[in-house]
């Protein structure tokens, strides 16, 4: 029988039921932790007593667990084990003697004397959130809590990811290493940086001699230095691809479990779709309270942690600073939210993307057609696909020619999807508000850094694309803000990258410590030497910008995206040919070069150019302009564009793989913080 863990977040003081069967205790025992065992049955009952009585009627049932406030009842036939956890609780009954608890995990290392007095860190990660919110100038959005956080933060108006896809983007941010160093370019268990690729193996090969096994991640640095470190939701990419969110290395052991790695909320209410064919791409749930939704359960878990840390009820956290990471899933598709958030976006107010057509002169390798993949039926079915409403409503109307033309999506459906995305974003804003409220009411309100970031941008029909998976502005541009107690809030238009967050949080959080701020060293110039170095950064600390947002910051931002065999572009004619697109974002331009690429050793062949792109940008980054990059000037005969394309191509070749080795002199007139 399958092993099953019953992990439930319920606030119970005591539950006592009348015992009607002498062989089984119907006294519900609250447990701080989880119950594991051989699952016999999963069903629903009206109350805990009914769950107990079903167990008592089955000879093979030795234990029951009832989840509140839902109606889920779990029965077990043996091998009962309890796992302690500071905030997780369940109601448990059994006719077996209580099993001995597992040995306690090793205590966290002591806080080094030089780091005493460090500030706490609350890090909020958001999946698929583009900077379409009031702090970035979009008044049609309902995001009061993001605005509240921005009012106390340094807002980075031009922050970019290294790869516009969940797993490689998060790996880059959490390791402060670039994709060609970690050999993580897409979502794959064979590209996990600890066990695959690296100085000893080819890319996509995993084994004892592979990867960067001792590489230190952002939460791991805090754990190794005595911080109480806990994560919940999506921080690393979830599941086996990241070995359950790196739970063996990055988090305080008592906060982890081998099933999901770190806390994951239980599912919310069932969809109106039966799930036999697929899931809907969106749904507005008619719920009495947000508490019925899994994302709010996640927010409540963060609230519980903050309250328990504040009250001192987590013994091993006493006397320690903490690093708490909260990863919200929405607005990742499917867009699920309580229906009240849809009311902020009336049907008549929804507009289309400013430009729904592909950029003029764009090379096909630059484009993707993710939404077409979502709507493609499986086999001969006309309804069975990833998101079944897209099968039913889009497949017959969409162009099936290469390259795919997503602009054939009906306007009504495009508006519906944009409305659903905005509603899900506002729902996440409300959940962020819960966490901020808890922090502000706690003893940590004045000594906790708050960092918020999105793992990449998102395209909502912009330039004929949906989702991410590209090198365009809207796929790579992210919301990014940092609040540091004692530093003034503001805005900086400097170009920054996600790899900059790791050294920034380490330096900022330790700036109040007895030993002074800790600075992470730059990685070696040689990429294999970097892979062999346990702790280093391929970014730059942003603490100077936190103190002086208008300083001369002579940096550019670099992103990349794979095509063909590495990542299905849906429009390539040679699936065995690996291509890597590198893009540089400077003050007024974006330049992208697509080159042949050898995956095994992460080598780009800059002399084998597949395609080029050049886009001109306006000077003011806020409000974010969604009507950009709709004409490729890389092949223009205008001297202005010829000069820009030539110079940026040379910079890309020199700096794209190891940008941190380049300086302001390399970027010339293109990066001078001229927007300030």
C-alpha cells in the first residue's frame, strides 16, 4: 500500500468524542506534526466521530486522521509514525500504543559571534507575476498590499531574470550563479545543479561525480550561519526536479519533510470541472472565506510561523535571527481565486494587449506558442488537453501553421484570460497582506528585511505570445522590491538582475551585526573554477543602491533562453539542433543574438549566428509600457540602428556568459544610469 502523510494545518485545543467501540479510541488527539503510515482508505465524513466509526468497523484499520475544517477522513492499516513539526497539527486516533518519535534532528549551528545582532529576513517569492500593479504605475490593478510594501521599500523598476522559466530562474536567484554555470536552462531532473552537469560531467548527466554538491544556496547560507530557516510554498521549483526543494541542505531540518521538502498547503475546494480530461485554465470559486483556498492556507502558515517565532514557542529558534521564505503559486496558471477578486475587473473594462501581433521582422526562433500547446488535444480527442476549456474554445479557431499565429485567439477569450490573470494577481496581493499584517503586529516589525520578487515576467497576448519562455521584455522583466529597516524607501531605475539578491540580503541583514556586514566574493573568472567554489556570487550586492538609488550604476542585464532540443520552441524545423538566445538589456535598447550551442559542455558558438534582434525602448520605465518590442531593427539600413546593433553584438559576445567580469567601460554609452 502507498505510504501517505497526513499534514494538516488546524487550530485545535482539544477534541473529545464518545468511544462507542472498545477496540478503538475515539478520542481525537491533537498532534504537533504529521502522521504517516500505510493508507487503507481516504473518504469524506460529516465529523471526526464518523471517521472514527468507519475505522472501528474495519478489522484492518488501526488509526484514523480527520482533517478540519474540511471533511476528509484518512484510515491507516499499520506502520504508524509521527513526525514532529512546530506548526502542523492533526487530530489522530489509534488502538495502537503511541509510536516512539523519531530521534530529534541535530540542533542548528550556533550563531557566530560576529553575526549576533543580524536582522531577520522575510522573502516573498511569486510565481509568474509580471510588474503589472500599482507600484509600477498601473492604476487599473487592485494591489493595495503590494503598494503598501512598495511604500516602505526600495523599488527596482528595471529588474530582470536570467531565464524566463521557473526552475532555471529560481536556481539562478537562489545560487547567485548564471545558467551556463549551473547548467540549468529548463525544467528537468537532469539539470539540478547539485547532482547534474558541473565540472565533472556533461550537461544533463547526473551522478556522484557530477554537479556542484557543495554549492551554497541563499537559504543555506543563513542556515549555516545559525539563522532559523524555514520555507513554504514554491521557493525552489517544486518536486523531484529540485529534490523536493533542496530540503536536505537549505532549511532547518525540523521544518522539512521528505514528501514535499518544505510545507505545501493541501488542495483547496474542488473545481467545477471533473478533472477527467484536464483542468480549467481559470476558475472563480464561490467560497464563504478565502481560508478555504490553498493559497490562503499557505499565507496562514506563514502567519503561524511569525506568531510562533514572535511568542518564543519554537524553542530551537530562540535567540536566533530567522530567514522565512514564502512562495505563492498564483498568478501561475491555472488561475484559481475567490470570485470576489474578479469583481475588481468588470468585463467591460478588460482590454486586449496593445499589440497582439508578432514583432515585425522577428525571427521564428524567438517566438513561442505555449498557449497553443495548452490547447492541443491529446490523440484524436477534441477536449482532452492540458486546459480543457482551451481545447473546447480555441483549438478550432487557432492557426495550425508554422510559425503559429496566436492572434487568431478570439478577442473574448483573450480578454477572459487577461481578466483571470489579474484576478489571481489581486488574490495573491490579499494573501501578501495577511503576511505583512502578521509581521507588523509582531516583535520583529522593526528588525526584519522584506524582499519580494517574481520568478519571471509574463506575456498576456503581448506580441502574439502567452506565458513566458522567451527573451522578450515582458517575459524577463520582474517586480522586485527590498525593504530594509533604517533605510529610506524610494525607487531606482538602475538595471539589476535576480543573481544580485543573494549577496544583497547577506550584506544587508548582517549590516547591524557585531562583526559588520558580510560580503560575498565574486566567483572566479573560469566557469569550472566557479562550479568548484562552494560560495561566491556572479552578481553584485545592491546595498549601494539601497542607500543611494540615483548613483551611477554602470551595469547591464543579461538573460538567455534555449530552443530546439533543450526547450521545445514549437516552431523549430530541427529538433536535434541546440540553439541558445542571449539578450542584453541596456538603458534604451534590447539586443538578442541566437547562436548554435553545444549543450554537453555549455559552449556557445558565437561565430555561428542563427538570428539577431534589436528593439528600441523609451526612456521612462514607470509606468511599465506594454506596447514595446513590436519591430526588430537588427537588419535596418538606418545608420542609427546599424551602429547600435553592431556595438551591442560585440558587447554580447564579450559579456553574455560571464557578465560580472565586464565593467562600465565594456558597456560604453549604453549603460550610464541616464534615466535619473
